[in-house]
């Protein structure tokens, strides 16, 4: 009887244990809504590709099969250029029936879509390196040109000009980009055929802990303060990359955050795979799905625009850089660049140019009262933007001296002397003739003109008609004679002359003489609303201006820059 009771008692005990174990197991495996929510952990994966040379990472790129410098690149691991893939992972335990999470997270496998890119790149790595060298060389040339354009713009403008600070900031970024491009090119140029070269993936995982009440430290959990962050990023390491539909990662502190729940038997459902995204093309305001308001457009070929938009078209002020590295700053209308529109103030440097036509008008002779000379009107041929009253001192004056090999301005010496007495900087110009050689005209100009220390650099005024250019043998003959004049005058006077031309001449002919455009300063006549789109020393902005002390219309000019640039111009360019 006692034996029977003992067996019954043991059986009841065993059944009780099994029931308790079953209840415990059900409790462990049963996911309530609260547990389900507490098991979810958002994970961000930042990924890119590393170029390895002889086992050492030397360059990091965003897309190994595209133009590296157009997408994004870095020569250091501190500034990796990555795309980001986000997914929801689950906290998981390591061992069955035991709370053994230690910060482990299962996430969908994001490698699958990147493997093929990596494999393609490694299959043709030598050819890719050769092509990338060429691409980086081209990009470095373009960035060098852009930096020079920006440097020139900033050298002749100041904070009073619209958009100056924005362009200055962009110049800083462009110079940094140029330096990075040069470093990356140097890396590629050091690679030889004997080197072992390969592409590998790099992935950085971060768990985003969302916890209203606690944050996690390596030692303990502490209560959040009122101003503590509610979202805490925690770096993770990859434990398994078996690519079986999921990855296993672990938080760096190896802790399951307080209040979180770890799963058993969890396998994440497949989610969207990682993709290589195109660089941001447009970042700005929209209206009805179109670019409207302020926005920045950036294209992989180097095209850039920062300014105002209306219905997907550039309208208003902005500055742009085309794919050749040319800078355009100013007003835009329906996607067409109009030009830079100056605001005329007393801060600018103004001057005039004169000839005998300021003395002899309709068979009458007039004197110039140099003591009264002051600009009072900027002409009527364009809608100029003027701040304040036009009452500007004449800071410089160019006087016609000669034309061709036979014509002298009989008023030159008198005007030269009297203008100088009033402290006005003086320069002389020669009107070019298509009927005589450049060397002969240069000698005639030199023999007929006063040149003194501190005088402005001599100017060659070139205004031929198409018929005159044709008659003298075309543009090659024209520029040969222009070069001769410039060379002879420079050799005798000791400073580079300035070339005076009109906007039509610049557009139609000057492209045939890149050496002149590169080596000589330009003074351009353009009577429109917008500043000429060339590098220039002086802009003749109107031919019908008014100057106190001078009878009739006068050519008004503005120096391309402000006082600092003008003083630098006088120091470097004037006759010594």
C-alpha cells in the first residue's frame, strides 16, 4: 500500500513539473502585443565599397561600377561615403529556453543586392582602375577651372553684391573637393600591374534604441532625464553573414535594453534590399510637384545651380556652374542666363573716356571744365539699378591719342595735363585701323603719346566691321596685327596693354584668339542692363552718360571691382 502511494505521489510530482514546464514554455513563447512591440528594434545599415591594394584599404566609393568621382568617394575611413538601408530587426536569444540575448539582433540580409556589384567590379578591376584614372583627371581639370572662376569672381566682388556669401561658401567646398579629387587620383596613379587589387563591401550597423523611460549603459540601466534623448544609436558588429535570408548582429555593449523582449525561433521576413542611390539632384522647395522657390540642383556631370525657380525653370537671381566649369552669376529668365545686374552705388569706381568729340560738336568747340567734372547720369539705353543719387567722382579717364598711322587727337596733351591736376588717373588709347599693320600703328602711338609713371596701362581700341575684317584677310590677319601692336607697346612701355572691344566682337571673334583672352585684360563696351559675361578690367556701360563740366554725351565706365581691387590694379598694371 505504501509502495502504491509513493508511486502515485511521484507521478503527481512529475506531472506537476511537466505542467509547470509547459506553462513556463508557453509563457516564454507566447508573444503578446506588448512583447511583440518590445522585440522590434530599428536597424540602420550604412554601406559602401573599399578599394583594396595589397590588402590595404586605400579608397572608399559609393558605386564600384559607376564613375566614382561623380557618385561619391573618400580617401579616408573617417569620412565614408555611404548609402543607408533601414529595416526592422528582432531581439533574439542565443540558447533555447534561456534569457541569453546579450544584445543579439536578427535582421534581413541586405547583402544579396550588393554581392553582384562587388563581383562585377572584381571581374574587371584593372579596366575599372584605368577608366577611373581618366575620369578623375577630367574632374580635377574641371574643378581647377571652377576654382579659378570662383576665385576671380570673389576677387572683384564683396559682401555688398547679391549672393556673395553663398558663392564664397561654395568656393570653400569646391576647393575641398578639388583637394580630395587630387588625393584620390594620386592613389589610383600609384597602382601598378604588380599590385593585388580588389573591391570589398563595408557595412556599418547601428541599432536605434527607442525607450521612453530608460537608456542603456555598459554597466546598468538608468532613468532618462527630462532632457535626455529618447532615441539612442548603438553601434553593432556582424556575428554571422551566412546569407540565409537573415544576418545576426550584436550591440557593442552586449546588453538587452531594459524593457525589451527577446524572441525564440525568429526568422525575419525578406524586406527591400539595399540599393545604390543616385546622388541628390535637387534639394529645395516645390509647388505642385515642380521646382518652385529656392533650390539647389546638383548633377553628376558637375552642373550646379543655387538660386530661384519657377515651375521647374531658373527664374530670378542664382549662380550656376555648367559641366565645363564655367560660372554664371546673376539674373535668369525662363532657364536662360541674362547676366549679372549691378547695383550702382557710390562705393564703385567710375571713370570716363574722351576724344575730340567732347570738344568739337556740330561745328562748335567746347572746353572741358576739369574742376567741375563729376558723373551725374548713367545713360538711358538700359534699365539700370541705382541705389541713391548719381553723383560720382571721376576716378579715371582714358583719352584717345592716335588712330591708325596718321591721326592724332590735338586735344590729348591739354586734357592729359588738366585732368592730372585734378588728381584723376589718366590713360591713353589707340584706335586700331584695318588699313595698316599692327607694328606700324604701335610705333605711331608710342611716338605721339605721353607716358608717365603712374599712368593707366595703354589701351588698344578694336572696333572693325565684318567687311573690314574680310578686307584685311580675315580674323587670322586681324589677330596677328593685334598681337603685334600689343607686343610692341608692352616692350616699350613695360606693362601689358588692355584690349577694348564690344560685346559682339567678344561673342563672334575673340574665341579665335584664346591667348589674347587669357593673357590680356579686357575693357568691353556693352550698353545693356547686364554686366558682360567675361573677365574684364573695365565695363563701358553707356555712351550717353552725363558729366558735369563736359558738354554733350560721355562714355561712362565702371571698374570691375571695389576700392581694394582698384588699388591692386593700379599697383600691378600702371606704368612704373
